[in-house]
C-alpha cells in the first residue's frame, strides 16, 4: 500500500462531524511540522501512585519510540543517581526519538543532564506572580537573569535547550514575552508554554500562543494539564495559533488529574486537521503497555483507550454497530490497534447475543433464544459481563434442558447460613409434583448442606456420587459450572443421573445442578 492509499484507508476509518471542516481555521503556515514530546516517564511518573523501576522506564521508552514520538522526556536527571543512570540507559538505546531530561534553572541540574549524555535539556523556572512571590521569592528581573544564565550554561555544556515558563498561563503577557525572548536570544531552540494547573480555556490559549508567535521565532511548544478537563482542546488551540510541539503523556497520566493524553491529540490532529504524527495503530498497544507497567488503571470511560471506548452492550447500540459501526462509534478501533467489544450482559438484546453466537460459530435454534436470554439475564447480575466461554456454557446448559417435559421438581427458595466457627446450614423450599416441601440440613460447608437439603426434600433416596465445580473464565467474577452425578437408591440398575448448571453463585448453582439431576432421573420413571 503506498502512503497516500494507506492515508486514505485510515481516513475511511473515521466518521467525524462535517461541521469541523466548516469551522476550523487553516493552520499557520511555515512554522514546521507538528512534533510530539512524550513526558510519560517524567510528568507521567510524577502522578501519585506511580513509581517506575529503571527497567520499566527502558521498556516504556522502547514502546514510545516504536509509537513514533519525536521526543522522550526520560526523567529529571538531578533527582537521583538511579534517575540519572536510567536516562543514560534510555539515551544509550539509540532511539529515533530525541531523549531529553528536565532541569530546573540551576547549573547543578544542567550538570546532571550533561552527565546522562543526552543532547537536549528541558529547563524551566516559575514566572507567574504566584511562583515569583510564594515559591521562588525572586523578582521578575532576577528570574529573567537566572533563566538566561542557565540557558547559556546549558549551551556551554553542549546541550540544546527547550525552555519553559512554569505557570505560563497565569503569567503577565508582556513579562512572558520578555522571558521567552531573552532565552531564545540566549540560544534556547524551543520555548514551551505550560498550563501548569490546567486553568486556561481554548480561546485563551489561542490568544496567548498567537501573541507569543508574533514575538518569538523559535518553535513554540505547549504543555497542558487537565485539571478542568480542557487539556486536549487547549493543546489543539495552541497548534491552531502556531505551536508546533505538543507535550503530553500516554493515557494522560501525570500530576493530579494528569497531562494531556497524547493519543487524543494525535487522533484529533489526524481526523480534524489532516496531520499525521505518531503511528496511530500503535496507540492501543502502547496505552495498554503503559497501563500494565505503571499499574495505573485507565478509566473505563477514557477516550480511545479506556476499556469501554469501543464496548457496546445495550440492544439498540449493538444492533446499530452490527449494521454499521459508525452508528455508535467515531472511528474504527483497528485504526488505533484496539478491538471492539460486544458485551453480553443484563442490557443485551437478542440481536447482540445472536450476533455474538454467530461470530463464535455456536448454533442456537431460534425458538430457544427466549430461554437463552432468560438464562443470560439470570447470570448477569450486578455488572457481570458474560464472556465467550461463559456464553457457550450457558448455551449448553439451556440446550440440555428438556423443553417437552415439565420439571417435576422446582426450587422455590433457599437460605444458607455459613461462617467461621458455625456449622453450615441450608434450608430449601421445593415443589415436587405439585406438593410444597421444606427441608433443612447441615453440612461441612454451604454447598454440602444445600445439596443434602435438596436430597432430603425430594425424598431421601438420592446420594451425591460426584461433584465438579469450574470457574469458567478462571476469575473470581466468573460464572461457575457445576456438574453433579446422583444415585437413586430406589431405582433398579445403576440409578445414576447427571445434572449441570451454570450461574454466578456457587451455592445456588450447585443446588440448580442437583435439582437438574433429580429431574433427569425422574424423567426416566
Ligand atoms: O506543568 C508544568 O509546568 C511542568 C513544567 C516542569 C514544564 O511540568
Ligand atoms: Zn507538567
């Protein structure tokens, strides 16, 4: 496939609003291509709850490079010897991306960065009134002087410099222009505009970057935090007014509510502005890797990479998606290397279940679908989702039930008492051939007590010969499948009958299997 064809085929995987093209401005020309600076390993790792080992960081750096980011901010070299060594290891990988380290506007920090062997430093100093007065206790002039001296020192140590005014979006515009102009003149190769606590709105960012672009000739970078949920919109607004580097993290991890999620930026740039940045098909795998390694779970509803982003359960949506996925999706999941997930659960309609069965190659007679739907609803208690193996087991269970013959025994109610230091007791209410019966038994555990109570209630002639329990998908949320074999001592021959049941609760499912076995046996009479 040539590049144009693959670009066109990717475009066919997106169904955005036609109003976007009518309303979006043309991007400023001549400022160069849009580049992505990933700070997952620095600002991302600063998120409370994330602590990465050196090996973890090296693995993530490899994945980021595969994804195709332009810069990897690998850490904050001066923060510890391990951090410095890790940045060095990442730099020594010889990645395509430029590896850089953060540094305060302090010469000692620059020395640490130089020691890592990287060729670029990202240096910063707070410039807002809040930072000047309450953090740095420095005057405006002192801050400009320090910023310039540090850039000059970094240049003298052979480093390229990207420079940030921390809290830029709460800094006076004329002062920002003064600081950025001074550091650019001192040799900074890019200036970065951090929205440190996520307080600007897209129109504000558009204005701010537009004003800076009138005065600053080096590339402008943007660094948005997501405190008020506007990080993606703000990053795009900055690009619209002249920024060409976007800093962010995978999955939007970072301090407090995080940094801008780079995958959101990349997809919006592609879909709405026709700009290709990273390899879109690697977005899903990279986000999953970062999630696994950091142990920081992506919110289920996280755009693009959360587990619900391409999941459908309600009947109307599944029906629509199966007819044309764009009815309820903005883009095809394969565009970003992820899967659609049709969830079978309590909201599923017959159409979704039939569709899933077809995909799995499982035959189900149409006239048995109502029974299957009832069994699914019974199994999908709470938020329980039915996976493919569980669905297959429910189908087997439903199809194994005799539709012609009415069950002789039905379970009307059950109560089980169990716990540490007490003997498990079960009480069951059943109807057998129209007669209501109650029986209570004790056992070594709740399942044993319940099975004994059923055996007693149906007449005492049954003993349990075999009991098998399986968690179908091997998790504690799994549906379980219970198979029992009972012997009817009142019957001639072996008197054996098998019963099976599938359900979410071990005790209840064991009772259902026992009742099924007794009904099987009674059919023979
Ligand atoms: O959010 C911020 O201001 C930062 C700077 C260090 C760039 O992360
Ligand atoms: Zn930040």
